C-alpha cells in the first residue's frame, strides 16, 4: 500500500494527529508523519511530540512564519514536491490552520484523495482566517470527518453529498482522556504557586483580540478586575507577546494584580493546569472543547464559536470582548461555581479507531 500522509503544522494539530498516528501504527498501516513547521518554537511544537509520545516527524518542511499568503504558499510548494515524490494513497489534514488548506489544495490538484478531521465546524465569521480555511478545506476534501452533528448539518446545508460525511466524534478528546492520568504527575501548579480549584487560566491569541489595540486593552481591563479576586495563569502565545510589545502594553500586563505570566506550556502541564482551574478564559477553539470534556467552566472571549455544542451541551459561555460583560460573567461563575454541562456524544476517547475504519475502507476500495 502506498503511504498515507498525516499532516501537522501548528500547536492545535498535534493532539488531533497523535491518537490517529498511534491507531494506524497499531494496524500496521504505511504512514508518513509530515510537519510543515508552521509552528517551530520548542514550546509550541517539540514538547508536544514528547508529551503525546508521538514519534519525530518523518518529514519536516520548516516553512516558519510569514503573512498568510507567504505561509500558505510555502507549504504548498514544499508539500507538492513531497506528494510527487511519495505518491501517497491519501492525505489527512486536521483543524483549520494555514497548513490545513495548503496541503488539501495540493492534494486535490494532484488527484490524491484527502480527508479532513474536524470537518464541518463553522463560526459563520469570515473575518477569521480559520473560517476561510475551514470552508475551503471542506469544499475540496473527499472525506469529511465531523466531531459533532452540527458539523454534518453545516456540510449538508452547503450542498456536500451525504456519503462524504462521517460523524466520528472528537479526536482531541482521545488525547485528553489518554493523557489525563499521566498529566497528574506534572508539578506545574507547584511551580506556578497555585492551588487546585483556586485559580483561573487565560489563553489569548486570536487576531480579533490581540491585533487590535483597543480590543486587547478591553481584555486587560477585564483582567485587572478579575485579578483582584482570583489568581490568573496566563501562558502568553508568541503572537500575543509580539502584539503586547507593539502596543506597549507589556508593563500594564505585568502590573495586573495576581496575574501569573509564563511562556506557552506543554501538553501534559497544560492538561494538569486546566483540570484544576476554577475558571478558564480563552479565545482558543480547542480549550472550549477540553473544558467541556473536563466539566470546567469556560468563558470564551469571542463573538461567536465554531463549536456551538460546547455552549448548548457543555460548560462554555460566549462573552465576547466587552470588559463589563467579561467581568460580570467571571464574577457570576466565581460566585455560583460556574456553568455545568454534559459531555457530547462520541467524545468518548474512541474517535481515532472510527477514523481509521473510514480511511482504510476508502483506501482499500480505491485499491
Ligand atoms: C495559528 C492558527 C490558529 C491556531 C493557532 C494556535 C492559522 C491561520 N492560525 O495561529 O488557527 O489557533 O495557530 O497557536 O493557521 N510564532 C512564533 N513561534 C511559533 C509560532 C509562531 O514565534 O512557534 C509567531 C510568528 O512569528 C507569527 C505569530 O507567532 O508571527 C503567529 O503565528 P501563526 O502561525 O501565523 O499564527 P497563530 O496566531 O499562531
């Protein structure tokens, strides 16, 4: 069998590919793990391979940072060369980052079948680069693997034929459940000096929050109010650090009462940190899902979400970017213990097996 290429590029991809790579390895499938190098810092990339027990990538493209066009184009040029050389039987992409659309586009034009893990999610906000990546990827991928039924509904509404769509569940929860016990040995709370159930965690990197000085300032004002009541751990994303420097907001950030600033944190440490938090504030997609799976209250600092099931069934509340709304929701969560919820169907730790079944049926059918 010709190889299946599994593509990773940026931090949120690693926990989605690790369980699938392990499952395909267990089944003896010929596979190539390819890292585009969109994220390259040790703490944004390498530590995740170690924490997730994923082998080093077989191929590293090293594309690095750039504008959207530069980054996407560089991945395409490099990935086309790899596809021509290896002639894979299938290309598997995950999520919604620039590497996702770049590799899917290359595969489609070379007539290589492709599969998208985490298909069908829509924020309906085309100002988000990720929304453009989701729409384009799904429109040219052959196999669409959805994490929840809202994904199926979105795809059907867009005219995708039902036989391309497979509801398989949320693969990121495979990684979470698999590593929850191992994460208990992390001493991250001791290192940061926080006590179980007595701190908040904040992550922030969306362009809508950090590329706009006024929006960034509104979040800082909210933190100033929340910090007076709750220590908040804030692992700072490279984009966010750069923007804080650009807007000269660093001193203000550091002066926030009870804020604990640190570098981006590895997977096991972060799972440990998140699972003991009283409250999570975030603009990430993945954290909305992980907090729902763990039953931790989450406030999402965005106007919308492509993961509505975390709101309808889970612990997530969309609070946007207005200072008063964020503070009010945080205080309410601190007083009441926060929103409770249930874990969505098929977020059961067995998604990788279901995905492998679909992929292999397709590869064998096509010979
Ligand atoms: C990317 C994804 C986003 C995902 C996020 C998670 C796209 C369009 N965006 O956003 O969906 O939620 O990753 O982290 O693909 N940088 C470093 N070191 C790194 C990586 C980036 O310093 O290892 C810097 C770069 O200089 C760059 C900035 O951070 O200017 C942003 O990186 P980039 O990959 O462009 O997008 P993210 O904001 O990380």
